[in-house]
């Protein structure tokens, strides 16, 4: 079995365990830890395991759940986000059809996607996530243009984003919204789109600085954790921020190591078990298609993502 080249936090037994998990975990392990893209393993994601469960839940109306955003975790929005994160093939027809349906039917007056019938302003958090999965599943650039326009206009003076800016006049960016938009921009870039790309990359750079100024989870004023939930590791994160998701977004964006990551890396390394794995924390409440792991159970996804982060940013042992 090929070995990771420089990750001092992983050994062969952990890699072997990851390769025995759901095909999506196996695919991502081979791709990000072992450096091999295996199309046959990726193809299995739609036929086996969590990916197959999610795809089989799609309704005849072309949506999951009751449509774009309801019920929360079983809606089309969060299912598409999860399928993207699993690594489902980009050309999957079911995912592509639902993305097209959303882009055609769910845009509000401000150009953003808006599932609400009563709130007129679109939500930057939703649109950041949607930009990511729509780009991943190959939406036409023209169909994404109004979402890009909306997001560019939502960047705040402190460099990040807050879904309450255009609703209640928020004055400080939100970690939750900032990470959702940052991930969406990264996927848009990786997928080869060009419309207003320079402006989006500038916005991503200020998002990175916003996260690093906060050491990913600390208040700039007090130095205390903004929310203790930020220091717990979750999968899937849905719309929520935590240090694992923050560090992984920095990894995916190609951000170089920075001393301001140290506190978050300490938080990430601390719960590593003696067997080299990380355990699941309490899942966010709500019905799901794929049952969450019980808290305390070794989590393949949290372990894999933590190792991906440490492959880039690991301090010496």
C-alpha cells in the first residue's frame, strides 16, 4: 500500500481502516492521502454506501425532501452539498438535473437563491454553499452569474460575510457565513469558471485574513472562544463552522501555513485517540437520510479530514 509522504500523524493501520470504509471515504483517502485518483472507486459512490442512500431518496419531482430547502437536512440543498462533499462524480445526471431546477426556479429579486416566501433578501450562507455544489456539478456559467453578483456585493468591511448584512444590517462578519462563501468560491475557481473570478478570489483572500485574525475561533477583543461549539469537530458540518471545517477550507484554498493557525491546530490534534483516529461529536439535530454516528464512535470522515489538514499544516510531533 502506498504511504503518505509527509504526514507524521498517520500510520498504515489508520490508512488501512479508512480504505475499508464507505466508498466515498475510500475514494477521498486514496485521492488526498495517497495521491491517487481512482475513477472506479469514485464511480462506486453513486452505487454503494452513503452516496447510494442519498441518490435513492430523490423524488420523482426532481427534488429531495419537499424541495430546495425543506426539510432542512433532507432538502435538495443540503443533499447536493453532501453529495459534493462525498465526491460523487461531477457528471452525475440526477444531481445535475436538480441543480438546474434550483437555478431556474429559486432565484430572488436580488439574484441570489432564496427559498423564503416572506423574507425578500437572499441569504449569503445559502448562496455560498449553492455556488459550491452548482459549480461542482457543472452548472452553466451564465446560470451562476447572478449568484456571483449577489455574493460580491455582500462582502463586509472586515473582510468576511454575514447572512444578516442585507437583513438586519449586521456590522461584523459571521464565521458560519464566511466559511460557506469561502468554500463556494474555492469550488467555483477549481471548476474553471471565469465570470468575476478575480473579485471572488480577492474576497476569498479577505475571508482567509478574517479567519486568521480570529485564530479560527477566538474573539479579537477578548481572545476567548467565540462559541465552544467551534472547538468540537463535526461531520457533516451542514452550515456550521468549526475549526476542522475552517482548517480544511484553508487547505483546499491552498493557503500556506501561518503562525495564527497554531491554536486551531492544537484544538484539532488534542482529541486524537491513541489509535490515531478521531471520534464523532454530537450530530446537529434534525432528520437525515444517513444516520449519524453515535458520539464517541471513531469517525472515518473526521479522521480523514483531520489528516488532510495535518498533511499540510502539521507541526512537528
